[in-house]
C-alpha cells in the first residue's frame, strides 16, 4: 500500500492522468517518467497537498488542504503567483496555480523546455523548480515514492 492519504492519492491521480494525456512530452516512456518527476516535485514541495499561502489572501478563498507561508508559492507544486506579494517568479494566476490540471501542465511545459530526458529525475526537478537545494536532496528522497505512486495509478489513468 502507498503511504499516502486518500486526498494525496486524489491529487496524485490528477497529476498522473494529466502527464499521461498531455501532448508534447515525447514517446510513451517519457510520459511515465514525466509523471514520476511531477509527483516527486509535488511530494517534496507540498506533501501532495493543495496549499494556499498566508501571504496571498486570494488563495485562502480557494479550496485547499493546507496553508503555507513560503514567499508567494501556492498549489501542489508551490508555484509562484504572478504579481503576488513575496513572489519571486511568474508561473500564473492564483487560480491557475491552484488548479491541479493547469499547474501540472505548466510544470510539464517547463520540464520539456530543456533536455530533461538526459538528466536524473531529481536534477530535472531541480532545473524546473530552481529550489533552494541545488543538490536536489529534497527531490531525490521522494523518487521511490513517486515512482511507486505512478506505477500504482498508471493503468487507471488511461
């Protein structure tokens, strides 16, 4: 059994389904690997929870599982909201970044913008997220859980 709550599995299912059905990722093996990386990031960044941000009042009015205070980050991938207080990047609006399908597609668009298939999962994740941890330990530690989760959900994502 996966060490995830039903709500975390709900978000993981959306991420896997979106990765499986998003065009422009490459061959089918690439879709599965992109899902592994997306899950790895969501596990590391938000604990696979839809996270609002106390610095972003709009995010608190949208459905969420938790509240964080990291700059202007919101959602599963802790994406920075364009123009929000404390945001240091421009991933999209609050509503977009807190939409699981939209934010997954946005993550994938950044992932496929470089030669990600030549990198280990954690380094591809780091390239997209540009996190505080250049060695990628915060992503690498979730690699096995991400892969197991994707394998568990992949067939149902057809």
